[in-house]
C-alpha cells in the first residue's frame, strides 16, 4: 500500500511544507500553516507522478499577423462600472472583486445584476454567505425586487456549475463569495488555500466553456489585500477593488488588473438610502464645501486613468513640543511626504524640523501619482507662513530631489478640467501646458520659486492675534 504523504499549506501565501511549522518562511506569518489532504485522493505517492498513457494532441501554431477582433462585451447598465471594466463585461471573463466588509460590494452587484436582467439577459446571483431571504430584503430595499434575477444560496461548486449549465447559459453569474465555496475534489475545509484555488479553477473553466461572465467576490485581509492565495488573482481576467471610508458617503471602484481594458480607471459612486448612485463629476464632489479663505489648502489637478480629478490637499504645520515631531498622512504616501519635506528644507529654505506636519486628502480619496508633489508643497508652505493660496488656482507637478519641478503627463486634460470647474490659473512645471489658452498658466522651474511666491503673501493673512501669530511663524521659519 502506498504511503500517504502529509501536506501542510500556508493559508496566507499558499506555501507548501512537508511538516508543520509555527512560522511560514515565505510570508513570515505565524500559525498560518494548516494540514491539508492531497488534492487527488488515492493518487498520492508514486502514483501521482506516474506518467499518463495517453499522448497529447497536436494543435496548430499561428503567427502574430492576422485579423484581431475586439472581445464581445455586455453592458452592465451602470456607466461607472462599465468605465472600470473597459466598456462592459466580456463574455467568458472572470472578475475578482474585493473590498472591506460593509463597503457595498453586494449592493453594487445587486444593482448591476438587476440592470442586466432588466434588458432580458439571464443573470444568476449565488450567495454563499446569506440566505435567499436576506438577498431579497436587500433587493426590496433598493427597489429592485421586480427584476428577474435568479437567486440561490449554495456553496458546492459542482452543484452550482451543473445548475447554471441547464438551459441557456447565463450572461452574468455572481458568486458571493469565493471563500465560502468548496469542491468535492479536495478534502479541505472551505476557505483554505486549496479549496479557494480549486473552486476558482472550476468556475473559471465553466466561464470559458459557456461564455458566461463570472464575478467572484473576495474577502480582504486587515492590510486591504484580497484574502486567499495570490494565484487566484493571476487566474482571473480582472481584479477590481471597491474602496471607500465608512465615514464618507462615496465609494471608488478601482481596476487593479484587467486583460480587456485599462488598469488605472476608477468609477465613483455615492452611497445613498436607495443604494449606490453614479457620480458623473467627481471633481465637484471632492471640492464641495472647501474653505477658500483658509491657509494650508491647495487644489491638485490629478489623473485617474483617463479621468481628470480635482481634489483638495489640506496641510497643517504647527510647532511641536516633542523631541520627534509628528508626521501624519491620510490619503497619500508617507514616504513621499518625507521626501517633499526634505526638499523644502534643503532647497526651499523652510525649517520644519521642530513642527508637527499633518497632511490630508479631502474626501478620503487616495492619491498615488507623484504629480501631487507641487500641490502638497504649496499647502505645506501656506500653512507654515499663514498665506492664503489663491482659491482659483490649481497645482500639479513632480518635485525632484534637487528641487527641480519636473513635468507630468496629460497636462492638457488637467487644465481643461480645471477650466470647466471655474479655475482661472494653474501653477505647473516648465514645458507642459504653455499652449493652453483656456486659463492663465504660470510655469515653475524650482521649488524655491514656489516658496518665494507664497511667502510674499504671508503678511496678508488676516489681522488680530491669529494673524500676527502666523506672520511671526512666517518671519521666523521662511
């Protein structure tokens, strides 16, 4: 009788060991290694490595030249969702959607499935976490209970595939969530690495053979990463992240991977009592309610994919009584802030070593592009000196370690968005946007030019005790 080998798999990264260990050497996770049975019972040991008697078939090889056809798509009925997916769901594609608990993933998918079902397409919603009654209550709350969406509460992958294969294949199938699915081919508990990988593989095979677009809902870890093995992200065609802060009323759908479209597009939604509503003009949403007479605020003209976005950068610089001043950042890279502070001190003549620095992107949006360096620097200098930046001015540009302001891409789109929202002036790097006649453009070469321009308006900051105090900070530090 062949000896059965034990397999221990890390539930965080999927690393395989032949014995149990307290810490995974691949991801350094503690108590994440769990014993799992072989994926093919009865075929472990020497039988598992026995070569197959059947020879493979010969298939034709083709060249790079030839007619390329665009993948057929199915519109979801939600414009912001179609923007992120690249124009709609591709038939036979598999999308992995992740997000924090309670962020609105099920609400978004319920609205998308109801919109597609209203056009006559067959749509199936398979829930592994909620009963059918709970899904119906959500649909009733959203006013979608009359849509012909097919519901089921099931976790067995073989039963799901067999049920969906009956009759006309559905145009869209939603699996909520992949961590609750299990397959009979693997002797492991649901949610383990082996079960998640095998269940995803079975659903992907069903999507490719029937042409059904499948959406897999995935849980996320405390670090914001999609739980389970990373190999699932490589297996699917697209990975989308549903982001947002529960303290704000808007949500952002961001494409992380997309084989059939762009990977840097975002869709903006607003959470209301009637569900998620699309936001066609996100810039107006992020700039709503800003204080135009407050120091330390600058408007950044950014890009998210092909969509320009205007957001407010807020900075607060205050004297610190601590030996090591605080550096707090919300919505931006803390390492990038440290670099900008070092450049301001080395090349701009700004002494910030004895001040606490707080930086916030208003509205809860996360900014990743380095083009926000110039707006962040302007907000920091404004807060330190007490000078109010012109409310009708936008900023964008990358700051180098030498203090030079480097140009960024898509300057024309940023300027057009600023003009559409009523801005009259833009401070941008040299060599980009000079041809734009829509609004007044001032180019900057070095960070010292920005500091000098802002510091010149420091004494104009108000009157009274607060104005005199901020003017004193400007005289001492700038």
